């Protein structure tokens, strides 16, 4: 440990910590526009400059290691003037109109300018060249708003290891984007949207589908239903000033009714359906491997996350047979809404519009995949992010925080606590094990409060094993088998687990989520999302699960009903036709 003095406050930090780390520990805020928590410091924006005793020039605190007995001042006149000038220069070339920008009042550059007291920009010079890239289904880029902070470069290259975005050129001519001035659809991009989530301004954002949804709601010939993902209920409240992790399920349902949706359902219903299909698929693979001695694609990987699927298609096509053939819960919902549900309510499938509210931008890509039309139509018509739903509620003049609680509609709205935890990294795995273990043994999972603690939390790679003992007759071949599972989030960590299995590590089932923390950290969630926010949302989701009497997917009576009346059985002909798909390598 070393001692550092920040504004005369003594703080002890580990050797190797930066000045910014020391200031954060001391509770002193140093502004920054380029810093990404836990990643390589870039020192690109220079907003975080501080004065260090003995140093001739101001120092960038985010990339300067603290030294023992170092004395740092963060708010001297020299520092304030430097920051003021730096932000003015950024504003002078920023081609943005706050009045019409979707980041207005949620823009870090705008907020910093206010904090620094900037009321006029003295430097009137050339603006950054403006080009709009809306070539992909999920992401829109506006180069004129880019302040070249390089956060998107960091998250794309270090967190997701995709590398779609790079700095190109020098000085004022520098641009951030795909190589050779390509648009995003001309390079490998998994549409995860983490670049949009971390952008401090409005240079990268999700593609806006709000107008399309309003048009559907205004069309009297359309029956518009909406599904909400489990992660939404722990984050939507942030759009209206609530603390991260505030559960707003009931208010969300009421708001959706007031917006005019004809049916309000829960993606959790098809999360429960996913567990029955995916769990059965795992058991079938294990039986073929153990009993029939067949060469089977194990480990089985989850397939709920479209960013992860696209990543595998590009970078690891050899493991595509290992992916579960299950569609994601979003797409399963669209399939059953335009078949089973349409028949139940006497509507033509072509008159039903399915809208999803998701924490994810890649879902906007997923719903347009050519594989996702097994109902005879596009399974899901439009995808809104959590942020977009928040904007729609504001557009409608709804006072969200004063709304009473309401419940989801029946038939596709009932779900278990196991479905709630799909939102968290490790949740899909835990939900699957709750059901698979009980099916195989006839007993409840022998874990405290049904949670499998080794796979909870924010560690990048989490592993657990569970010895199966006391099986029922049908599954006796699994007696004594040690089921080995792994959970990972962020695609840099996915690479580690894939490479471990290819090197010979034995695992049976692996959950992969592209976004840090899982869906609760999705790129469509309210900004800004750091680990503190992720942990609060995770806690709220577990609270939602623990508050339900029904906490296992196979106990859901509406799931039993849809199998009895329509699907037949897990992995049966009808469910295989509507709920499963396959993937091909991408160049």
C-alpha cells in the first residue's frame, strides 16, 4: 500500500493504482469523458487533469500511477481553467443540437459543461464532418457528434474483443469508426450495442423504432401486443429518477396499458418455455453420449443472447453444433403469439403486431433474422429498448411514478421466479438446473434458497459442479454423474471458456451472455451502467424471484397448458417447428 494526499486528504491505495483511483477512494470526483472502469486508461479526453506537487505540467489522473506521498490538487484555478478550455474546445467542434438530440439531459458532455459553468463557447471553428451510418438493424452512428473519447474503441476491443471500431487519421481529422471508412454492416459487428451504452454523447445510439410502434398502436386494424423482458423491471424506473434496482413491474404494466397496447405479456413466460425445451435438449444430448455412446456436441451452450450467437457465427463456427437449437425467449414469444394465442383470441396472425421491450440492442437485429419467421410471418415485428419505452411514456404525458400497479394479461403472462433471473448472469443456468435436477431426481435442488452461489455475481468466468444422486428410473443413466457447468458474460470471457473446452476441459452446459452482468447490463438499459448499478439491478431481480411462490419453470400451469393444448411435448414436432432454429457460419 502507498499513501497519497488528494486535496490534503490522506488515502491509502494499492501500488499501481492511478491518481483517479485514489481520488475515487477518497470520495473526490474528478471528471472524465474517456475512462472505462477496469480497462486500459487512454488519457484521450484530458478532462481529468490535476495538479501534482513538483510536476511542471498538469497530469491526466486516469493514466498516471499514484506514488507514495504524492500530493495532488484536483480543483485549483489552473486545473479549473484547463478543464474549462478543454470542454469548450470539445463543444466547438461537436456538431450537435441539444434541443433535438436523444441524449439531451442525459449527455455527459452537456452535464460537464454545466458543472464547469460554461455558458458560451468562445472558439468558433470548423465542425467535425457529419455522416450518418444506419446500415445495421440495431445501431446508428452520427460522426458529427463524436468527441473522439475512444470509449467505444475500448469496450469493443477489450470487453467484447470484436474490434469493429478504431481511431483513424490524426488531429482534427481523426475519425472513430470501422476500418477503411466502411459502414458497420461492412465489418464484423455483433450488434451488442455496448458502444452505444458507453458513448458519453449521442454519437452512437440504438436504431429508433418508437415511430413504428406508435403507428401500429394508432392503426385500428392491428391488435398490438407487447412483451417485456425480465431485466426491464429492475431498470425502467431509472428513466424516471428512481434508484437503480427499483422494481417497477406493476407500474410498467399500467403504463403499457395507458399507451394503448391490446395485450401485455411477459417474456418470462417464454423464458419458462425455454427452460423446458433447453433442459430437455441437454438431457437428450447426455443420454446419447452416455447410453448410446454417440458422438454428441457437448458442452451445450445457451442460445438466448443474439449478440453471443452472432459472435459465435463469426469467430467460432466450429461450435455452432454445440449451441442449443432453442430460439431466444423473445422469438419464442413471437412464434406462439402469432399461432397459439392468435387462435385463442380469434385473430388472424397477420393482424397481430408483436412488440418487444428489451434491455438489448442486438434484439433489434435478432427479430429481423431470416430464421425467425416460423409462424409464417416475422415472429417479432418491433423491438424497443428500455430507454425507448421510457421516452414513449414521457411522450404520452404519463406520470410514471404515480401509477398504480397492474398485472400482466393471462395466457402468456404467468411466469416463475426462475424466469425472472434470466436477467442476471448465471440466471439461465440456475433456472435450468432447478428444473433439470428435479426432473432427474424427483427432488428439489439441495441449495440454499434454490440459488447456486458459485455462478452468481460479476466474476467473468464462473463454474460449478453438481453430483447427481438418487435419480428416478427414466434417468438412471445419470446416477453418479457430476454435472459440470460454466457461466460467462462479456465476450472476452466467452473466448476464454471456449478455448478451455477446446483444450480439453470437460463441461456439460455453458451459459454465455454478451453484455457485462448479463441482460441487466444490456446496451438498451438506462445509462450510465457500471458495476455498482449492475449489482443493484441483480439484487432486485433475485428479490423478485424470491418473492414468488412459483420458482421453477416446470411448475408454471400456463406452460403445462400450452404443451397440452398446442405444443405436445418438449422437443416434439410442433415445438421443434416453432421454437427451435439453427445457425450458419458468417464471414
